């Protein structure tokens, strides 16, 4: 079990998503911090969880290139008033973008990393220390997002190699087609409670009740390339 955080250190490029009102997409330098915080005991034959424990290992950090997508608060409010549902939906979107991006970049899925974080928290960190530590770093991003005064969930995609190898710079140029393909994939899928082929297994994207009761967020129509003018 690991705790992870992603923070923007520098911005190199920026632009709007969709028609310019859905949100913003930025590309730059990121700090990825990860720490192993626990372990599980799993039976090999049944994969049954028979126990867990805590560990205290040094935090691992990596500076790399990446891009991040933040939707405007009014767009999120129009999708769902439930923060839990929005976080689950955006976690599924991060999973989908992470697994679709290699098809555009002709790379392996392990060459990229993804994370759902908080843009407001990342900005406050970047104004202070660039070395995030302490109990708040060990907490999961979901509870932090749900409790945040300013709700700005942000999907991060980053190069898995220190310093980056140019993947996310190219992905920034391809973000329009990538978002369109993500929207088409979600709409074409008939699964209502998570799907390993698109948004991820239900245990990774939230409880099935959010799909069964009709409150699962759907991708906004404005999440795509700019529409051509008249």
C-alpha cells in the first residue's frame, strides 16, 4: 500500500479544453512523491486478504515532465452536486486517459503515470516547499478533495522516468483527440459498475451504487477539441 502526491513545479504550456469553457490543460514539470505505508497478506490460491500492517519507509521523489487537466467548478457542478460521485468519476477518467494515451504515443502503459489530485493544494505547496512531507502527504487524495474548501480535482499524467523523455510534451499536442476517444469509449461501454476495459474495476473507481442510482457522472460534451467556428 502506498501514499502518493503530485505537485506542479513549473508550467511550460497551457490551453483551454473543449470550447474553452470546460477547463484548462497545462504542461510542465512535476514532483511525484510516493511512500510505502503498509502491506497486505494475500493467500496465493484464493487472493483472500488475511491481514494488513503498517510500515515506515523513506519517501521516494521524482521530478519529471507531465500535464494536468482541471475542470471548471461550474462544469463539475453541472455534472453532479455529489463530490463523492465526481471524485469517483474523475478517478475513472484518469484511469482511462492513462490507458488510452499509450495508443497515441506508441509506448507502454508503464511509461506513464497518472494521479487524481487537488490543484488548490498543489498551488499552496508550490508556493512553499517543493518537498512535501508530513501526515497530510500520507493521507489519500480522495478525503483531501472531499474536505477541501476549494474543490479543484485535477487529473495528472506524467512520464515515469526522472526528467521525462518527451511523452507528455507530445501528449499535450494530442490532448484533443485523446479526450474525444475517452468520451467515445465511455459512451460505448454498457457497464454500469466499473469496467476494466475503460474506467477501471469498481473497487478502484467507487461503489456501484453511484452507477445504479443514476448519479454516476458522465463526461461533459465540452471535454474535447475546440469546435470550429462558423
